[in-house]
C-alpha cells in the first residue's frame, strides 16, 4: 500500500489540478470540460461511468458495489486505513481486508492501492497524519488532498441540496443521504475550513466570472476606493467587475428614528447588492477603507452551500461579534429591498443593531471566511489577505499616524505608475479637502513614508482634519454634534475590539 502523500509527492502532482467528481447535478457540466492534463478523482459510484486516475471510497459496502468498475476504470484506489461499514468507522483494516478480498489483494500487488488514516483518536501518531472524519467523502478528500500538498482543486458534482444527477438516480433509494444527514450542504463548512487552513485554490465547476465586487463608498472616499480596486486587480488574473455603489443611482429614505439612521452615508448600501445584481449569482461586499493582498478569487470561489451570506469569523479568543464589512452573498437567496428594510426599521420590526451587527435580514449566515480576510488595523506580510483601516482618524490618506501608511502609499504610487489613478485625481481630492495635502508630494517623489516629507508639509498633514462631515449623512437631519459623538464611540469600540 502507498500513502496518498507519498504518492502525490513522488509523482510530482503537487502543482497539478485535481478534479473531484461527485454524484451531484453539476457532474453533467464536466462532460464539456477538457481535463486531459488534470488528475481525476471519483467519489464512490462515479467510477462506474468514468475513467479516472483515483477512485476514492470510504465505505466498504460501496467498494463491494463498484470494485469491478474500479479495477477497470481507475488507475488507483484510495481508501482509509480503516474503511467504514454502514457509514460508521470500523475496526476492519485494509491489511486484513487485503487477505480476504481478491481484487483488493490484486490492486495491492500491482501497487495501485493508496491509503490514509481517517478520523478517530486511536489512529493518531506515527509518520502520517490522521485526517478528521467529515460529513461526506467530498469534504474528506478535499482535506486529504490539501494536507498532501495539492493546491488547485475543482469540484464537479460535489453540490449542496439533496439530489443526485440523473445518471445516478438508480441510487436514490440506496445511498442518497444514507448517513442520516438532511442535506449535502453541511459538507461545505468543512470544505471552507480546508480552503482557509491550507490556502488552497478551490473552485466549483459552476463558478462564473467576472468577480462582482460591490464597495460601499462616497465621492470623498473614492481615492481610497481606487487604491482598493488596484490592490484587488494586481493580485488576481481573473476578470473583476468593481462597482462603487454610490454611482449606481439608487436612493432611499432615512429611517424616522434617529437611532436607526445610517452612521455613514454608505452604511445601508450593502443591502442594495442583490437588487443591483438582478437577484442572481454571487457578489462580494467590501468597505472602501480596505486593501487586498491575496487573490480575491480565493474569496469568490468559496462554496456557499445553503448559506446566503458568508462572513468573517472572529479571531480565536477575541470574543468580538461578527463583522459584516466583508461578505460573500448568494444574491439568488437574498430578497433584500432597501425600501422594505427601511419600512421594517420604521415599523419596529428591525433596529440598527440587529440589522447591521446581526444581519437579521439574512436567513443562513456562515462565518467561515478566515479572519485574515478582515484584519482590523493589523498587518502581517505572511498572513494578511485584507487589511481594514477601521480607525477613521488614522487612515493613511488622511493621517500621518497610521503604522501601515507605507503599505497603502506603496499601492497608491504603483496605481499611478500603471495609470489606474492620475495625479490630477489626487490634486482634485487635495483641493476638496478629502485627503491630506502631503500625499501629493509623496506620490510625486515616490516616498512611501510621510516622515520623509519636508518638515513644514509633515506638520501641515499632522494638523489635517479628516473630513467626517463628508462621511456623515448630511441629508438625514441628524445634528453634527450627534454624529460626531457616534463616530467617536465607533472608534472606541473598534480600538477595544482590536486590542482584545
């Protein structure tokens, strides 16, 4: 027997693309794909209809159903060291089964039998890791491949819901959800965990492009928004549609109760996304005060399963609430209408906290996006996928006191060099008082740190007042003093959360 890690490494497969083929409806799309240079892995009965490189089978009763197909259609068989029986872990080992099953024995002698340890503590230790038992064979194989070094995986027929494709309808009464689960959706929790833990590039055959990125912003925030756009585009080779939402021409009334009104003029923009996206497909939501350092396709390609919203999980031990400033939305499942939401706020069926901090208008939220995709005022070149400049008083376009100013200004200078942002655009924003004046000197002189500016200019930037009045909802009728108090309170809350 050959361990799967040894097999992948010794055959130079780490850089290869792996197709994982399941019995779900999307397997039918695989028939139109040229996968001749990829590694094909079938799950369970899929091997009976397709030639594959590896047939992955967890349950011994499935092996008995398809073993003749495996021998003819698969180059290798992959099974856990202790195969399951009746959907449960057993004490039977492959070593013992080889002695009892002539075809297993034949595969072993031909060096076509691969193995791994699955699931229970009794098998921990030794040279090879134990892979945690999953919900279905799909999430197990993603974890096994990721741990073994594979980094590019495409799922076909590994779907949510509770259906097989038509070609496997004969198994509906025999194997469909035979493990007692209500739906295949639950497997995506584990798959998303593997994606984030191993930073693998996983896609589903149903994924479509361009990547839709909706950003909540205003004209006063557009320089930061353009740097965000540049940082996204420089880190991906996939087509991106970048939409600043204030340009979409949708207006809506403010709630009657002052306490339910927007804290910024773009607080409620995120709820416009499903309608703007024609209630179809996926969409990414971001705040404008962000910078991206990883391929946005990693976020876009997260499988959603039954979830209508994926958001960022809080860091372990922080004890803070979920943040909905980074979201992946399934617009097909979200019936959001901004005027209806305002009506619910006015009628007392919603309040600002439950809307913005609990996302009560969503039915199924999964916090499975890594905290590295919403790093609040913390940056590590090795780990940070998205840096969120949450402290409005020290954002690098308005302040010289941000510890990561050079990180942001570097992208600004690059964006100018590549023609994504013009010098005239910065001049206009400086003249309007939206960004600190020293930025213009920095980009003209390619200086990433404001501390290297002329002293008089540095002092001028130190006295620059962030344009909060541009960030508050002037038309709401809320007093400036009230809004100032709200902003100060928000800053204190953010600082407290980032220090925990």
